[in-house]
């Protein structure tokens, strides 16, 4: 069963990204939400028809970053799945 959509604003989007280690300034997240010269946004924010503020679906935002990670792993010369199974030498968490 899928979860219902959960829409968040700019500050909540910034907080959601910081939870996965992507620390952006308010200016950076705003720039990603603002349309460019062609009218396209870097991230799929939309204007809420009721309050007029920018919103994005939380799951979509996080999925974009997960897909970018998968794409980067596929494009890399060294693939984590092809490495010999050795004990981890470091803890990736901050």
C-alpha cells in the first residue's frame, strides 16, 4: 500500500534534505524552486493554489536524490557491488 502524498514547503524541504546529509542554505533551496529563464524549476516545486506558497511532495524530493545516487553508481568506473567483500573500514554515518 502506498502512502498518501505529503506536501512540504521550502523550509521543510531543506530540513528533509538535511536529514539525509544534504545541507543547503535557504537561498540554495529557493534557487532550486524558482523557475529559470525557460520557466523550468530544478526540482518539481509547485505553487499551492490555496496559500500561494511553493510546495513539493516529500517522497518525490527524497526519491530524486536516491535516483541520482543510483545513477552516479551506475556511471562510476568502480561499482560498490563489484568490490570484494571486505569488512567496512569506516562508518559512513556522520
